[in-house]
C-alpha cells in the first residue's frame, strides 16, 4: 500500500514539474536570438529587387542624358567640371542621395591640341604650293556641334612636329602590314595612312617608326564602320552612320594610368618620371582625319594594288603608294605635310565618389563604376553609362532615405575623371585606395558605354560572375519583345557549354578595353562589363559609327541609338539587379565551376595549338593538364559543400570563409612577375595578348615568338609560362579547399 502511495506521489510530482516547465516555455517572451544573428543570416530580398526594377524610369534616364550632354566635357575642361558638380549634387541629395559623396582631385599629364595653332594635314608640291588641306574640324549639322568647346580632332599624346614625306597606304598599321610594304618599298622618310582597327592607335605609329616612317595619318574606313556607305545623304543626320567629315579622336597611349606616375597616384606632390622616359606613346607625329579626306589621298596613290583584304569602300582601287602619288594625279611629285602642334601639360582631374554603407559587412565593398569624361558631348561614350548609374543611385538612394533598405555590404560608386586619356578604371584611385582595399572588394561592375543600339545585352566578365549575370538577365524583359533579356541574348549571341548546353555568350575580359582594366588585370578583382549591343548580323560596324566624334550627341542617341530609352532601362535593370545580389546575398553569387569550364576551354585551345610544337622541344604540358583537373576537382567539391549547406544555420564565420574563397579567387591568379614587359598586367589568365589563339596569353605569345625566331631562349620562355600558368591554377585550386 505504501509503495503505491509513494509511486502516486512521485508520478504527480513529475507531472506537475512537466506542467510547470511546459507552461513556462509556452508563454511567449519574445525571441532570445540576438539581432546580429538574424542580420548575419539575412539573404537577398527578392521583393526589394522587384521594387528596384519597377522604379527605374525611362524618362529619368532620358533627362539624365540630356543634362550630361548639354556641353562638351573633355577631361579637365569647364564642361567636365560642370559634370562633377552635377554628380555631387545628385549623390548628396537629401531625398535620393547616398550616405556620402565627395570629389577626389588628381594632377594628371594630359595632351591637347593648340587652340591658336590648329593641327594641319596638307599636300604640298615641290614649289611649296598647298594643293590640298584636310578639314580641321568636322562639318556642322546641328547647333550643338558649333559649340566652341568642340575640340579639334587630334591624336592625344602624339608629339608636336612638322614632317613631310611621300605617302604610303599601310592598312591597319600592324607590324605585318608594314613588313609587307617594306618588301618592295623604301619606307624611310614616308608618311603612312592607316585605318582604324586591327591594331591599337598608338601602336600604328610605334610600329611605323621602326621602319623609318616619319608620320602617320589614321582614318575611319567606311567599310568597317558604315557598311560601305560614303555619301552625305546616307549618313548622319539622316541615319546612324558616320558622315564623311567625321573623325574618331582618341588617346594614343598604351599603358593605363598617369604616364608620369606609373604605379603611383598622381597627387600634387607625387614623384614624376622625366617626360623622356614615357613609353607606349607615338615617337612620331600622328593625326586622325575623316574618310572624305582619306579618299582624296588614297585614291591618288601610285604603286601596286593593295591586297584584297586591304581594300575598302572609298571610290577607287586602293594602291600601296609609289611611295607617293601617281604621275597622272594633280598631286604628282607632292609631299604630305603633317604640322602637329599638340601640347602636354599637368591638369587637375576629379573622380567623384559615393558610398552606401553596408549594415552587416560594411568592410566588404561592391564597386560600380563608369567614366565621366568624353571627347566631345559623349552621349553614348560614356554618358549613356553615367545616365544609367545616376538612375540606379536615385532609386537606391530613395529606398535608403526612406528607411526601406540598406545593403548587407557597402556599395561604392565611382565616376572616373580622365578615362579617355588612358586613366581607365580611374587607375589613380585604384593605385591610391583600392590596391589597399582589394582584399575587401567583392567585385567591380562596369557600365561604360551602356547602350550601343537596341538589340541585345552584351557582357564580358570573369567566369565566376557569369551565373549572377544570367540570374539578373532572366528577371528583366528585353525591350520590344515578350521575352527576357536572357532569352533574347541567347538568340543573338550564344555558345554551347559542356555543363549547361546552349547559353548566352559571356566574353572574357582580355586586354585593357575599358574601365575594368585596373580592377581585373592589376588587382584581380572579379569584374564585369555590361552594355546593350546592336545586331551584328545586320552591320559590320566595329563600334557605333559616331564613336569619339562631334556627332555623338543627345540628338544622335535619342534618334538612332535608343529612341524610347528602353535599352538604357534594360541595362539599368540588369546591372542594378547584379549589384543588389552582390551587395545583399548571404553567399556571394559566384560560381567557381564556371571558372573551371573556362580554364578547360583555354587548355583545350592550348593543347590543340601548341602541344606538338612544345613536345618537339621536349617541353611537356602534362603539369598544366593536371593543374586544370585539380582546379575542377576542388571547384566541384566547394560547389557541393555550398549546395549541401543550410547557410542560414551556419555560423557567420563559416559563411564568411566561403565568401572569402569566392571573392579572392581571381586574386589567386595574380603574378606580379609574369609579364615584365606589360604595364599593369598581373592576371595570368586574362592579360592582354597579341596571339590570335584564344588561350593563356603568356603561353600563346611566347610560343608564337619562339616559332618566329627559333631561338632556344624563346622556347625557354614558353616553358617558363607553362610553369607560371600551372602554378597559378594549382594555387587557385588550393584556395577552394576549406583548409590545408
């Protein structure tokens, strides 16, 4: 009996205890999870992205472009200073501005034509009678082209000089072009006329000087830019094509960054090298001209017919030159004179910077940049990109000021000040700040020329960024269609991926083509370049025809490039979507398996082109093959870990570790000693190359040089570059492991 009583009492006590405990925990006392834990596990909010996409407005984009193109704004001019004030006013707006914005001034070495002594190109007979003079300025069709600040066409960094000589036609000014001419002609003391394309501006003159040529003219070939159209009635202002007097201005230098302060920011008191030590600029005078003037010169030339591939759309058969003009020409026995009066000087140039500070990881930066300066009005290059950036910051700033959003990571916006002169990606700011902050920088997004015309998206990027661009482009409608930007893009430009099948083609960021160069090639920051492009099946134009001319105006952009500003909007939606995902995603939306696929593509090209040649010199590619396979294995392992992890329940340190692996992947491919002859190139996968083989640049160039010389030391360099690439890839693979 006692036993039963005790058992009953014990049972009751247990039940009471359980009841008390249940009652205690059943009473809601609020979450005991600290705020920082919730914040740390917060992922991208799709509703924020939807709101952002809906707010981007075509009228705002249009008015941004109208304001930016009111006057010419070449770097350091009053017009450029006006754009600085405009950017600051917008980014400091109390209702739609950023957390903070400021200007950063640099003192940079720039080149300008002489306003009182314009550059001249003329034909002069033996009696010094001028028989022909090329236009000093383009023909005016609209009032804004009459602005006195429209700079005369010139080749920036061409030296001043007065030279004369017999004329020869040298196609694109490549070394191979001059070598062909040099087989039958004495080029010493001649002037060469070349067309844009095929070779960089500066190299056309650098190459020429090696053959004794004393001056270079450069023109825009209508076959390359106008689909062969040459008459005034068929070109601007009647169509998007370049009129006969149009001249492409440009910077004739190779290296990015200030020429007097290599690898240093060009501040007031920075050490400057002697001007004589500058490399990568023309050693001889150069001047661009329009194709109407080029026709007068080329169609009077004597000599053999130029090769078929050198021919163009001017109204004659192109000759090589005698050197000089044919006997039946009124220019017979005449010389071409170049009178170049360019001057170089130090000028102040400003970058405008703005920031939205992150709430969880303020020490991680996503950088969005676009250069601000232009050669004249610059409606497409670069103001279409600036108009897009301003609209993105307006919408984000509004959400920020209304307390509806703050990014997980910080976002830095940059309006670069002197890109057209070669300070691409604001190399000055990169050298001063971002080289110190590169380990904290997630990515760089470049939207420079945002709209070329209305057809399809175009993107070049680090392979790691392909997936986030695809995700963003699937959420945006393509202008004038019922489909997405992604599907429209795939229709116009695609490739077959071993992993995904047919996908849009994302180009590689090879060479220093735009503002991404300093970030990708020098700092190894994962970068991308986004724009809306024209239908290449309908035109041969190598770029939009008014590029770098006085006709790149608001009228041109709004009438022929993007009449409804819907392509501007599509770029803003796509690039802004990418930006938000990079800034707000718990795990960075990068894909290292896509990087592995690109390395495998490069390896396949290298094996097909070079393996037998290298084997004949007892140089093996087996180590490189193994390194690429190792990278694939480690990438697959990391992707599997990411896929199988519930990241919201992981410790913040674990997520941070994975993000660091993804963020620093491109940094793992940097080798400061890989390209001693190339300024600013340290990324061994995407550096500039001269070889036509689309593979590892150092290896491709080294093999081709060794083939041409046959020298053992050049084959040794090829072997060296295999080792450089192998160890870079293997090292990058090991960074994808969680621990050693």
